[in-house]
C-alpha cells in the first residue's frame, strides 16, 4: 500500500509539481490549497507525512502545525520556507516540524527529504519491510542508475556526477526518446522559481554528455535545437 502524503500549498504551479513528482515516486497524494481546509484534512484523515507551506490563505502554516500538535497529531511535517528565512525555520521546528525545505528546491532534494523523514518515523516493522523491498534500478544500454544511492555505473564502472548532473540524467533516462525542454529541466531539477537562466541547464548537460561519451556510444544525449534535449539509447530502457 502506498504511503499517503498531504500537500497543503496554495501556489498552483508548485502544488502540481509536488503532487506529480511525489506520485511518480510511488506516494499517494492529496492537495489542499487553503489553510483551515488543510487542517481539517489532516485531522480527519490518516497521512504518513504532511508537506506544509507557511504562507496560506485562511490559516498560516505555523497555526496549522501548532493546532495539530496540540491535538496530539504526530504526523511528520516538512515545512516549505522562503530562501534566507531562518526565523521561519526556527519557528517551524519549535512548533514541531520534522524538517524543512527552502524554496527554490529541486525534485531530487524534495524526494530525498521526504524519504528521510518517513524513514526516521517508521516503526521497526515498517522499516524492515522497506529494506526487504527490491532496490530500484533504472537502466539504459550499459548505463545503470541507482536513484536512492545517487550512484551511476557505465560499462561496470562508477561515473562520478555532480548532484544536478545526476538529477538531469535521471530525468532524461526516465523519458527515453522524449524531447525534454530546458524549462522542464529547470523546473524539475533547480525548482520552479530558480532565478538562473537556461544556460545553467546547457552547461550541466554539456558536462554530463562528455562524461557519458568518454566510455561508450550506446547512450547519448541529443540536442534538439531551440527546444531542449532527449536521451537516445541503442538498448531499450528497463526498470527493475
């Protein structure tokens, strides 16, 4: 049974991004865009985790978190805070938040923090079941990606990648032959409100391409002029 996550976020683009990527990672999500409605959902239904924005209509995130803890609700909570908002982080942790994510953030960071919080709050029995589950591996040609370990091997050799290079590669490998726009990569990897330009994407793809082409030709990242990139493999992608 998939773990259930409640997302309380009123910004449509961000809420869709959160819901889509959490669902893609195997979680069941419910999105609420109003503070008091989010509190009611959290109290009336059982969730494994709550992703909670601070600035919300009707009731802010601190009020929601405080009321949940006052009523004995121990569901782990990850708060979403603004960049350089140290006071929000401190206040959120004081009210009982389990972790925080600073905007803008990439999808890989979000999923890693969600996984870490859920793991910390799992019972011994749940943790044992998770550890017994088969390790997720994604492959394309002679390229193997281990998402949970942030590891990549090519022709049996480990390929050192920077975190953002890894996230770009993972996103492309999960969509073989599909053209991915620079905007998509920017939003997914760097966060939807990242202020850097598309040149950032091009630089990371260029570095990634060189590392892949040094050892093999079965997997290539092709440039689609004026649009973005796609991954082409001579061997169909497999998932285990």
